[in-house]
């Protein structure tokens, strides 16, 4: 269990770095259009955490080759940031941010459930 958690932490750091690098331009350009809150950083944590829990609970015959799955749903994060930047202040920002985080979690779960077991 400890080894799994440490491995997932290192894996998450790579995942989060890629997601942040892809999202940073949109966050920077939308800094005057959107009021960003610290809790919105959960968009970088919750989808990966949900995926990791699903992997731990039920591997469904998946192998180490399936460790590419987070990199399939990592582009969803900058797309959510871009959507938030485009919408700006037209809608309730808190509800929109919460909706987008839930949507990111659904995308992560969908990738886990729909991705077949890849050969090693």
C-alpha cells in the first residue's frame, strides 16, 4: 500500500506538471476576466485521485501499460480552464468551477472505464 501511494504521488507530480504547463497560458491570459480561487486547484488533484482509487480498488486485468490513462485525460484540464476563461463573469463563477471539476472527474472515470486493458 505504501509503495503504491508513493508511486502514485510521483506519477501525480508528473501529471500535474504537464497539466499546469498546458493550463498556465490560459490562466495567465484570463487573470483579469476570472476570479481564481485556491480551491480550484482541486482540478489538478481530484481527477487523478479518482483514477488512482479506481486502479487500486479494481485493476480489471489492467497492466502497467495502462499507466498512460492519466495522460489521456490530462488535456481536459486546460480545456476546462479555457472554458472558464471564455465564460468569464457571465455566470456564477463558483458554480461553474465546481461543475467543471465534477466534469473532469467524470472524464477521468470514463477514461478508466472505457480504456481496455493494454498489453504489456
